[in-house]
C-alpha cells in the first residue's frame, strides 16, 4: 500500500492540465459536485481563482503522489485551533488504493504543524461509504447528522465528523 510518496504543495495555474482531466472523469464529478461537461474556459477561470485566492480562513493545497498532482486538500473555516478538512483525489482510477486515507493522515499532520490546528471537522454524505470509511480509519468520530444535499443525483443525509488531535 505504501508504494507511493505523498507531498503537499501550493496549487498553480500549471496544474490546469490535470484539473481538466479530472473534469472529464464522470465518477469524480458526481462525487465532488462538479458540473459534468464543464466548459474548458469556465473551468480555467475557476481554477485561476482558486490559485489566486488568498484567504486567511481557507487554504487549498495540491496533493502530489510520486511527483504528479493527483488531487487537492482543503482547510476551511480556519480559526485559532480548528478547521474543516476535506480532500479530493482527482482520478477515480486511483480510488480504493489507500491513497486518500494516506494523504488525509499526512494532511492532518501537515495542517497541525503549519496552522496549529488541533480540532478537525469533516462532513460527507451518508451514502459516500468510501469517504466515511476513510474518515473513520484515520480517527474521525461521527458527531451529528444534520442537513441533506444532492450527492450522485440523490438527496442524501449529511454526516458530520470530528477529530481531536493530541
């Protein structure tokens, strides 16, 4: 399982080629609420805004595996000691190999060291069993189930998780 090397880095405009590939992956788009068949120019403009975004309470970080961008990790609602965390692995062909779990574990450590975060929040859809299993595997505990959202074409219950880092 550990035949890959994960690194985090700032996202860049040069990453657009990979982002464009992700946008053509129907499974990725459905799982991450990306519009299918998105216009290339509109997608480029969106990615450029993501790259240039300089918010103190939101960070998007690129995930590299074996020297190739394979996804991104987000920290949102960052405050003194807590943040909401999320990751997206861009190619569905990489799912189910432990890469997301491995990346999430390392991103938690990265965020703890860089931003001094000790409480992580996450949210996923009740029917997203892969995401739920990943969160639970790294130590997140289900704390509530508030709200619904469209996921894979169906209205689905949202599940909130929390991880307290030592």
